[in-house]
């Protein structure tokens, strides 16, 4: 028998059951903080007591365990059972322990009440602080709103002012244009009127003078003619009268003589006199004839003078006609000049109108941009204030939840304390309770779980705050609540004194461990919102960074030269021979961040122009950048992504040849189209397939397409303009020059100086020297040809180190002695001009699907270990980085190059080079080894300092860095 003192002071007893429950019952009661002690009673009764919380706190009914023992009738309640002395001692001992425990419970209750008071005070302070923060946030939000309203009003006023100024400027421009037009018209009229009056006066004066001269000449001719004719007629009349008089007198004498002769035959003297008279008459007639001849001569002279005067009059008339024609020409030229001036004025007015419209559009655009920026700033401020307010609200909700939880906990502890006090004070149960049922409850946490406002349902509805780790889920699943034993048999359940509380199953309660985050979860939304704000902030920072500082590098790296770049470039060939089959620009753009993190500094793009071959190396229209790799907008987006990651974009430009668009009349494809519409004069004359009319080629001829004549001034001018267009409008930073053997390096120098690229690489491809099918050791002639071309460019361009690639093919097959020349230097272009040597292993021609000269697959890692730890500018091929599974190896070697401070001019000291391996010290901080022989820098006397092994690939290669 055991007894329990309840809160009403009554003493109840319970009989131990054989099911094993009574043996563990004290432990269960002590688990709930309930004090118990054994007593002696006659019979037991079981009743249910429903506890109610004080102060109006509503809680679910909590089952309480109570027992009493009796013999079944009321008369046996006062009878005490006989117990032995040992039981009495045990009962007293248990009573003493119960009293001690009661004191401990009281102390614990006092402590809990103090902690509750402190927690409530802290919660009040916390709530006050949150309210204060909320008020501050609201005031800041109001201030931001007022500032936004002020800025908005200012922007509206500025807009109105700008619009009014724009209207006034437009009116002023129109008035100015009208005044200019009027002034021009007046000036033109005045100028033309003066000129016309002057010309008319001159013409009238010329006409007057000509008329006067003609009249005078005609008068002179008429007077001279009339006088001469009158004198001739008068003289003729006089002569005729004299002749008639002489003839009459002669006739009279003749008649007289005849009469005398006939009559009396007068004497000879009379005949002689008559003959003398006849002679005199003949003399007179001769004189008259001579005078007549003189008059005729005078008439001829006058005719000649008349003809001269007529010719002069004709000349004057011609002069007048010329003057009239000149007048008409002057009038025509004046009219044309006036029309031209009018056209110029109209064009000037149109230009002014266009400029005014452009200024208006620019002003409106600037205003719109400013308004958008203000709106964006306002939206950002709103978003920030909203996020802050939501954060404050979430904090308030969390505090309220914690406050509710603490209140619930305090209520629970109060209820527990009351329960313990009731049990210890041995109060009597009310008589109306059921005596046949035992309710068992765990109290505390289970009530929190099954409560309607509990965290369980909130977690089940909103999801967990974060994914629960496996170890935590495993530990949660291993929790086994100490519930009463479950009855599996229905008859046992019906006969049992235990009643189920319908508690949730552990799997149901902890199923949140397997729940995924939901979109409606407050914390998830907050995280997403935070990520969005962080992305916006980073994008704004990048935009500001691009506007202020284009390239953020160390001072040593900011000096750019076309032949070397910064000297620390790592070039990545971002395509292969089959890349054109996909939308390559769209696939390449997302890889910019990955390439930047891997240590790449420059990205080599495929040829961007329209091409007859889809790979891009047979270009046609140079200004058409819609190629098989993507559109011009895709290209600009890809370049912009590279620039966002501080990567240089190198364009692959084909300057040696170009495919024609049309055929000539004789059927030869040598007529180019597009913006650069060249003809046969742009093609070299020694190209046998395309009938060029230019100068001979300055290099080797590429027979698949027309070779461009770079000696033509218009060709060089157009190419320079095109390169500058690619630089300024498209965004390329440098060039990879295709097939530079086809034209002189002097032209390359001119193009590079005109376009000013950050980095330039020339593809001077030449065959190495072989003897009996084996590679010759001495390749000086091969690398000398490459160095000669670099020298022809004035060092403005670097070149691919084809010599080093060819030597590595053989050297890595246990012929490492090939990597050192007789002077102790590297045997490629790297050994003679390292700053202009661009080292590589494969590209789209040698590897990929073409495979003209593939690098040995099993030696790729050794090859990259060599070029990435030596001077020059190394190139990483796309296929090796993304498709061959050696990306981590390449990234590790790039990191070793960066840590060792290796650049394109780093000195190389070759320590060993034989069949077993190769060892070289590059700079002051890096030592690398190729091959299987045993070597360690720490064992070498001539290598000072402490060396740490950074990369260890066994017999392939090893890299040490100086600490």
C-alpha cells in the first residue's frame, strides 16, 4: 500500500498492481515533480481531476494520478491496517524524504518564479527595444519618403524648367533661323541688285558707245562717199563739158577744114594746127582718164575703209553679244549661287532642327535616366525599408512566439507547482469524480506539441527553417518518449484502467525533418529577398567599378603593351573546330565567372565575321557579325560578361584573304560586296586564281581565297577603320591575327598602332626541321623565322611559339635534353624572345576534330606543367579544360604560376636536362621537375632558402615554391 498527500489535505492510498506499473510509479511521479509517500488505508479509489490554470489561463485537461485504498464500504475508512515495524520505519523515512523534497520543490519554485520575473523584465525591455527600433525604422521610412517626395518635386520642377528652356530654345532657334533666312534673302537681293544694275549700266554704256561709234563711222563713210562721188561727178561733168566743148570746136574746125578742103583744099599748116589740137584733145582725154583712175582708187580705198569699219562694228557687236552672254552667265551663276546658298541655309536650318531635336531627345533621355535612377533609388530605399520592416516584424513575431512559449512554460511550472503543493498538502478530491479510471500524462513538452498554437503545427505548415543534418535527424528519430505501454489487444484495452490521450505519433511530430522548404515559409522568403538585394548591390558595385576603374590590377600589371599585355596574361582559347554547330556565344557567356576564378585573364574568341566556311576563316562581309556562332547581340553580351569578370576579349581577325561576293565579266570571283566593296585592284597580282590587278604579294599566297593587297592605301585605311570599329563599338580588347605569313609584318605594325589593342598574337605557322623522320635537335632556323616576323612588327605583336610545341612532342618521351639549347636556354622562341612567345599545346587546327598535329594525350599534364611554369604567355585549350578531365590540374598549375610571380619575362635557369628528366628554376621562387629521376631542391647547395612542394605528381612533374 502507498499513500499520496493531495492539495486538499486528504491522504489517499493505492494498491500495487502486478502489471509492474506500481513499481515504477514513484519514479513517474517524481518525474513530474510530484512528492509521494506510503500510507495505510482500507481501500483504493481512482478518480480523475481536471486541473484549471489560475489567472484565467486556459489549458487542456491534464490527467493526474491519485490512489486510495479501502475495503469497499464507508465504515472501513477509519480502520488502520496492521503493519509491521519495518513498514512503519520505511513510511517515516519516506515521509522525511517527501518533506525534504517539498522544501527543495519550494526552493526550486521560488527560483523559477525569480527567473520568470527576470525573463519577463528582459522580455519587456526587449519588446521596448523592438518598439523603439520599429519607431526609428518608421521615422527613417517617413524621412526617406519625405526626401523622395522632395526629390520628386525637385525632379518635376527641373523637368518643367528643362521643358520650358527647351521650348524657349526651340523658339529662339526658329526665330534665329527665320532671321537668318530673311537676312540671307535681303543680302542676296541686295547683292544681286547691285550686280545687275552694274552689269546693266555697263551693257548700256557698251551699247551706247557701240551705237555712237557705228553712227560716227557711218556718217564718216557717208560724208566721205558723198563728197568723193560729188567731186568725181563734178570733175567728170567738167571734163565732159570741156571734152564736149573741145569736140565741138574740133568738129567746127573739121567741118571748116572739110569745107575748105572740099572747097579749096586749104593748106598743110591748117592741117598741122588741127593735128596739134587733136593731140591736145587726146592729152586732155588722157588726163581725164588718169583722174578717173585716181577717183576709182579713192573709191576702192573708201570701200576698204568701209569694210574695216564694218568689221569693227561686227567686232563691237560681238563684244556686245559676249557682254550679253556674260551677263546671262553671271545671272545664271548668281541664280545658282543663290539656290546653293538657299540650300545651304535650308540644310543649316535642318541641321539646327535636328540638333535641337537631338538635344531635346538627349535632355529628355537624360531626364528619364535621372528619373529612372531616382525611381530605382526610391525603390531600393523602399525595398530596404520594407525588408527592414519585415525583419522587424519577423523579430516581433519571434519575440511574441518566445513570449508565448515562456508564458506557457511559466504556466506549466505554476501548474506543476500547484500540483506538487496539492499532493504534498494531502487535500481531498471532490466527491463527484470517477473512481474507475487512471489517466496518465507526461505534461510539459507533449502538451506544447499537441496544443493548437504549438510549434508543431506551425513547423508542419511553414516548413523548417533550414535542412536538418543527417546526424540530427538520426538523433531525433532515436528519441522514444516515455508513454504508458500501448495495448495491442482490444479486450485488454477495454479492460485496462488506462485511457489513451490520443497523443501524436513521434513520426508525425518529427516529420518536419523530412519536409522540404516551402515558398510560403517566412524565413525562405527572407533568404530569397536577401539574395536578390545582394545581387542588385553587387551588380551596382560592378557597374560603378566599370565606370570608374576599367581594370583593377596591381600597379605592375596596369601597363599594357600590345605585344605582351600586362605580362601576366593567361590566354584561354574558348572554342574548337565544332563550336559553330551550337549557339556558342550563349554557351560561353556563363563560363566567364568560372574562367576568372580559375586564373584566366584573356579569352580568345572565334572569328566573328560572316564567312563562307562556318568556322569563320573564309570571311566575306567584314561588317556583318551575324555568324554561325551567334548574332551580333549575343557576341556583345558575351564580351560584356567577360568584361564583368575583368577578362580581355581577343578577336580572331582574318586579314590575309577575303571571299568575293560577285563574279567579274569573265567569270572570276573577285568582286567584293558589303560595306567594303573592293574590286580586283584590292587583290595581289601574283594570285593565279583570281586575276588581281594589285601589286605583288608581300608574303605567301593562300590559294583558297583572294589574297588582299595590303600595299593599297584604301585597303589599309578600310582595315584600320574596321579594327577600330571592332574595338570601340563591339568591345574587343585585342587580336589573334590569322595566317600572318601571307603579308608583311610592317602592315601588322601599322594596324596595331592604329587600333591600339591590349594584346595581339600572330599565327606564323612554319614547319620544323626533320632528318630521317626524326626531329632535329637544332631548331634555330625555325624559331629565327618567327622572331624575324615579330621583329618586322616592331615588337608590337607576339607570336605562337610553334617551335616549343614541336620540341615538346619529342622531349616528353624521355628526351628531355631537347629542352635546352647549346647556350643553356630553352630551345624554342621562349629562349630568344620570351616576352613575345605565346606557348601552347593544341588549338582548333592541331587538335579538336581536325587533329592535324595532336599533342600526345598521355603527356598533356607534363606539357601544361612546362608552359605554365615557364616565361612567355601560355594558352589553355577549351577541350583540355572542359572535356579532358584535367581542369583541376590546370587550375592548380595556374595558381602555382600566380604564387610564384611568374610573368612573360621571368628568367630561366636550367639545372638538369637529360634522358631521365628536366629541372629548371624560373624566377626566384619556383623550381619545377619533369621526369622520373629523384631530385629535391632542399638537397642542392646552390639553391638557397626553404622550398615547399606545392604540386607533386610523382614521376610526371613536381613544383616547389620558395617560402
